[in-house]
C-alpha cells in the first residue's frame, strides 16, 4: 500500500499496520480495558445527523477559527502525543512542519521525543506544551519556564492521567519504554526488519523534556514508573490555580469531562478546556467527549474556549462538534497513523484530506464561515 492510495483514516491505519512492528502499532491503536470508550468515541458522531441548508452562495469558505487567542487556518489541530519518533524517525519534527504548513496548532508532549525548542523553530504556527503535574513542584516550575523561554504561547495540563490506564495490548507484548519485550513481542519486531533498521540508523531515541529524569538505558526510570513514581495523584484545584497564576498566559486543561469541572476551570482563570477521555486510553466506560459537549458548552461556552478530541476521523465529525459549540477539534490517531506510515508527507496528506473534507462539508451545509454552524444544523436520533 502506498501513500497515494490513502484517502481516509482507515487507509492510513492499514498502511501503518503494514509498516510497524505489532507492539508499536498496538501502542497507538490500543486503549484501556475492553476498549469500549475507544469505540464509542467515533460511534457517538453516528447518532447525530447534519441538516444542510442550500442556495446560500458558498463560493468562498473561511474555515479559520480563533482559539485561546491563536488564529488557526482550519478548525482542527494536532493534539500533543507521546513518543512520536518511535513511530517514525521524523516524529514531532514532521508534525510541527505539517501543522505549520497548514497554519494550525500542534503540541509537544512532556513525553515528546523532540525538544520544545526545536519544534518551535520548525513551525511558526501556534504551539502548545502538554505537560503532567509532578510531585516535584520545582520540576513543574522549571518546565513552565522552559516553555516560556522557547516561545510557547499556551500551556496544556493533562488532568486525566494521574495514573496510567490498563492497556492490555501492551501487556501482552511486553511493550514498555525502555523496551522489555516478551518472546511474542520480539517475534513481531523480527518480521518487520525495515522498522528496526530505520530505528537503529537514526539518532538515539530520547525524551528531551525529561532527559534528566528518565534514562533510556533502563537504569533510572521507565515510562510506566514515570506515571507511578513521578506524577502526583494528590494534584487538586488549588495546585492548578497556582500554576495558572504562575504561567500568566493562555492555560488549558485537557481531560475535562464534567460540567462542574468545566466551571472550576473558568473560576481559576483557564482560557481553554479540552473535553477528552484520552482516546479511550484511561478510564474505560467513560463518556465520549462529543456526547458531553453540548451541556458543557451551555454551562461555560460564553466564558472559556471549549475544545474536544476523541474518535475524530472525518470532516463531518468536525462539523458536528463545531455545530454543538466546540471552538476547535483535536486530532490524535488521525495524524499518528499517517506519521507512522510515511512521516511528514503522511501527516501533510492527512491534514490536506481533512481540510478538503471540512471545506466541502461547509459548502454542502450552506455555510461560508465556522460561526454559521449551529445546533439548528443538527438532529439527534
């Protein structure tokens, strides 16, 4: 399968599956427990129908949005995700370059494999830094100071990951960072030698944001122990309010799912929230972000920028979320599979297909700007 033969999410997923060793593909593709929430994230969009208007004069369509003071050329962005150079040697560099080319936002993770500073140099577009709350408050402050000096505008604190989800696919192969594969996992690497050659002939895998805290030789701390040993499960609203004050700029909470929590985010001065269940990778059986969107927009949408992610595979999914009041929509696996399949050209093709789908969908809906998409255009079954 070649990149030119990929026209949608499922095509990119198939191409990534052909290229990646099983443990790495399943790390991207997998989710928690029985993966109910993972499936529900996409299924939620199918319960909602679009009601188009016609004869509206749609020769020119403006799909730009402004989120947390940043102007995006289209209403989707590349959500920050971990370990990207494990999927393809270009990793975050490819995503930064592609997002910059398409004028949209991307994020670098605390567990990113390219430094904040390098990603900032690659893309002149909006960038968020996704980070976790550590027991070491000094480390939290250092990470924020580093982001500020790198020119990052927006902090994005993930609040749904104080402990790791139960990802059984990873357990079956022994997938971990550093690698501690079982025989089944090793065998799956052996049948995909091209990935191994690529991995070994490029620069050493590292986590630049946490170089001083996680050693890739396995001597100091693995990523699984990072979640259990370094992250602080006692994190509370007072802790986050202090971080918001210290940052002094756009601050976003990722992983909000309840109206009460959305209201608290407003109260402590956040400028944005992302409704998210972490792609179904944390609490299985939790609700989809799309299903929670309307009530949270109704509660706080006039005071804070509400975004969502999870299960987005089509431009029409984006239109439905925007019609319910989301300011922008995050993409995760949607760009990770094309990254794994083909590097920067893959991410660019995925973003181009999404751009075309959103523009076509807006024309067919009779809308020339995003703010014309309203609940009047939706019916739930």
